[in-house]
């Protein structure tokens, strides 16, 4: 993997987006493959919860909690999903609007 790993544990991985859209742009993914939000129910509830906890921890670690940050899910081609492995985008470090 070419991207910088920010967080690594048994069920969840977070790494910098190589196509960053903000000063802080990290992807948080489950290690178990699920393609999209419709399949997230196949993950253990503890992993789903952990995805959001890690998103918060990453934002804190990278110093964007005070100014605010976005956690985004692009679900499907029309929403801009390009990689069909479910992931959260944690974005901050500048004023972000809705696309």
C-alpha cells in the first residue's frame, strides 16, 4: 500500500487518501470486505461501531476536532463511490461545504 497508515487494528484500518480533497483526508475501512452501505449489516455490530470510533480518534490525532471535520460515505456510483469496499472519509483542516 502506498498510502500512509494512520490507524491499524484487527478489524479496522485507517490510511491517508492518496487523492486527498482536504488537508486531512483519511479513509477508515473495515478489514472484512463489504462493497457498500447496503452490505454493512453483514459486519459485526462491534466493527460498525468501531469504524465511527476510529474516525473520531483519527480526527483527534490529526488535530481537526476543534475546527470541525466531516465524516462522509459515498454510496454508489452516482454518489461518487469509486472504490467498492465500504469506507468512511474523514476530512478536515479547511472549511468544507457540501459537494
